[in-house]
């Protein structure tokens, strides 16, 4: 019996030391943690499937029907037109116009108060009766309206006497309008007393063609102490 010679055995390759094996990065979870995460995910998925199966008959995730717009036939019909000549229209514009006219502000005319009555004027005095006219063209003193001059006391004490000639201008009404000294008595007191006295006299006015007119006359006034 022959035997086949066997190949010589080769020695096995040496294993690398354990310290030279590649390691996973430190931020990756360990295999055990990955298994726990996968188990939790599967458990949650199964719980969700159970809940969905149990709530499908209760309207879970049921879409509500969308409300459809009302058909044209559902709207209320328009009101019938009113006959011609009616005061109000179908839309109520006539009533609104009437209400607007009633509510519109109205112009109120203010009546001014009457003016207060003015002061009552006293009636004018009646015209003085016309004095009788003088016989000629010069005024004439009226008797009883010729007050005598007052003798000045100082001149009377000193015994001063004299005659004063006074020119008097008389208006158509017989009232003196001006007096002036024509001749002095050489005493101011006597001259002043004579002028004051003649101003109070009244005269018959001068006349011209039968009508009163302006005239002048010279009046002598005598002052005698005794």
C-alpha cells in the first residue's frame, strides 16, 4: 500500500494584539443602547396601532363635511314693485327720505327784540305870543317889563351919580340880543349895573312893512343918590 506524501503544514499567522483593534467613536451609543432605542420605538408604534384600531369607530380622524353654499332658490324673493304714484318705494327710500326730512335741522328765524322806547321828549313849549310892534322903526320898551337897575352899594356910599347911555339890539321877538355902552358915567359900577338891567328888559320890536324886524335903540339910565 502506497501512501501519498502530505503537504507540509504551515504555521498560522499570528493574531494582532487586542490593543490594536479599531474602536467606535465615543459619541456613538453602545450596541445595548441601540437595542433599547429600537425596542422603545417598536413599542410606541404598536401602542399607536392599538389606539387607532380602537378609536376608528368613534370618528377618529373623520373629516367633517364642508358646508355647501345655499342654492339660488333658497334666497328670499324680491318684493313686488309698488304701483305707480305710490309715496314709498319697495326699498323703503320714501320712508327714509321722510325720516331724513323730519330729522334734518330746521332754520329757526330769530325775531329781533323790539328796540326799547327812546326817552319821551317833553312837549315843546307853546310859542310865546308875538309882542305888539313898535309904532316906528325903532324898538320901544314895554311898560311893566323894565326892571330898574340896582344902585351899586359902593357908589351909593360914596355918593357917586351919573347917566349911562346903553345901546340895545332887539330881535323880532322883542328880546335883547346884545347891549353895548354908548356913553359911560365914569363909574364902572354904574355902567355895569345899567348894562345888566337893560338885558332883562322886553321891547316892542321894530317893524318893516308890517312885520317884526331887528332894530336898535339907545336907552339913558340915570343914577341919583338923593
